[in-house]
C-alpha cells in the first residue's frame, strides 16, 4: 500500500506524523505549513514575534536605549571615538575625533571640522565614546520624559 503525505495515525498502516520543524524522512524538514496545509503569512523584517506567533509590525511601541539612539540625541556635538581593529598590523587601535553627523544601527558618521573630511565608522569596531560636554539623554527614547539626565 502506498504511503500518503501527510501521514495520519487514522490511515491504516501509516507511520506516525512528524512534529513541525523535525525530520520526517532523511534529509526532509517538516514545517507547520506542511502539516496544516496552510502557507505561513509574511512577517515584516525585524518585527518582533511572540512565542504564540503573534507579530507586532511597529514593534512594542517603545524604543530601547541603544548607542545609536543616544548618538542621534547628540548630533552636532564633538565626540572622541575609540576604535579597535583586530589583526591589523598597521594600526590595531585608532582614535577619531569629530562632529557627530549621523548614527545608524551599524555605523557612525563624524566630520573633522578643520579639514571637512568625513569618516564612516563601523560600530562593530567601537570600544567607547567620550564627549567634552553634557549629553542629551532621555528615557524612554524620544518621549521627552524625565527618565534620564540632560
């Protein structure tokens, strides 16, 4: 008797049904969509997903206190960035000083006010940053609340 897919215990002579995300046959993964006959819906990139599968496309409504957000609150200020570049025989550690122009999840842009030269620095190499003036820092991010120091 030929075996039908998906296996069902109710089918005479059928093998037990594989759990979603496990191996059904050698080299074959079973997804929840295969066991239910439904195609999973698209999830926006970066959207949080709860254990029950509910997504929050806009996030949970509150920004976290990441370095990029703190830097964005301090654009235009002069910063000293201490960077480390592993396996670089020419310069393992380097210090950059300049005006903070932009900050993203993986990068920081500063400019040298005397030369006008701009530097795009990767945060993966960032050790720490110092400022010669007080920082703008409010938590939760962007709410203007009194949760932090100014």
